């Protein structure tokens, strides 16, 4: 059974789009997890946002009625620079950035189902970060699209795997980034590979 911390981490890691709410004004932002999982990489639409001390990140949107697959993260714009690797990772997920204002959103806490969890309670690290290239290559089989449709109900177009973490695979399609969830948290790269092969094998 998943703990609340596991559920919160799963929501943050599964989605790739959210809304930053600053003084009741919504700012839609696409994101990826930073390499290794320390913070979220975003492209800031307005330079003034970088001066905001803290904000709410609504995942996946600012809906007031949070579903079982939604969370609100209390975030701040980190001072550390965004690496070239993280910028390229964002572009692999989302395409050409709308500006060059890359930033790291540091997660301070997450609210899920009325419970607030401190960031230290969440396991957002990606120990598979250095193994993503071979794992994505493994996932990029003709059966990937069928597996996504089977497990999500959405038929993807032009899909290719762009990221793997212990909880699943992200695959970029023509219009959106799809998520193929693992049945359990991957213990290591071999375990992740076995689950990828199983998910692809389940595809008709």
C-alpha cells in the first residue's frame, strides 16, 4: 500500500505540466525533474516571477477540487543555475522553450488530500538518471504506443520514450507527454528494464 509520501512523489514525478499560482494569478508551466531529481526545471514566462519568494504549484492544474491524481506543492525559485543537461532534458520533453529563462523550482512541501508533507518526507530522487539512455532505447519499441493506449486509454501519436524514473516512463507524443506507470517502484535499472519489457509485452 502506498504511503501519502509515495503518492505525492508519484504525482510530482508522473506529470510534466502544472500551474504556478502567484497572488491568485495562474501561470501555466511545463516542467521536468532536474537530473537526479533535485527540484523541477521550468521556463519562466515572466522575469518578475524569479523575484517571488514562494508560490503554489498546482499539479496538474489550479482546480480547487483536487482529485486522487493531483497535488499542490509549495515552491520557491532556486538560486542555483540550470545545467545544460537539464535544459536539454526539458527540450526533449517539451520542444523549443518559449524563452531562455530556465529556472529550478525547489519544492518545500506538498499538500495532498488535505495533508501537508515536508519535502524531506518525499523521495523525488532518480537513481536511474544515469541509466535513462539505455532504458529509453529499450522502451522505444513499436509496441510502446500500444502499451500506452492499453494502460492509459489514450492513443498516442508519434510517441518516443524521453525519460525513465523509478515510478515509470515518460514518452513524448505529438501533442502531450504520456506516462506509462510501473506497477511498483523500481529497485534498480535491471528491475526497471524488466517492468518495461513486461508493459510492452502486455500490449496487443
